[in-house]
C-alpha cells in the first residue's frame, strides 16, 4: 500500500514539475518583465554571494530576488486570466491588474530594503 502511494506521489510530483516548466515557458514567451528579471537573476545572485558576509545574508538577498520572479509569475497569471475573461476595457479588470502590478512593485521594494539593510 505504501509503495503504491509513493509511486502515485512520485508521478504527481513529476507531472507538477513539468506543468510548472510549461507555465514558466509560457510566461517567458509573453512577458518582457520575466525575461529582464531572469536575465538579472544570475548576476545579482553572484553579487549576493560576494556582498553577503554570512550565509544568512546571502540567503536573504537571494530569496528576495526569487520572490520578485514568483510574484511576477502570479501577476502574469492574473493578467492572462483577466484577458481570458474579456479584453474589453473594464474598471474592475484594470483595478485587478493594477493590484498585481503593485504586488510586483512590493517585491522589488523588498529587494531594495533587504539589500540595503544587509549592505549597510
């Protein structure tokens, strides 16, 4: 019984991973912001490795960068969902998209705060 459950769990994890890769690929194809943020990621991770004095500082700096990518993916999903519902101009749709954009801004401000606190 446990062996069967582990096989099911393993299959589910593999499927979830493959769906995640597809989702990232879709965002990559349609969103310029993802391309810019992912292009900056390796450079900034290397910078975090050199600038952070401890592993904790390096982890905080790196995780703040990863949070931007995560929030950008969620914002993209929200935008695509709104566009799927209707491409017509709508005040509520605009508010929802603006809120997603504000979340991305919050994640970017978090990077600035974390990096500033670590480097000062």
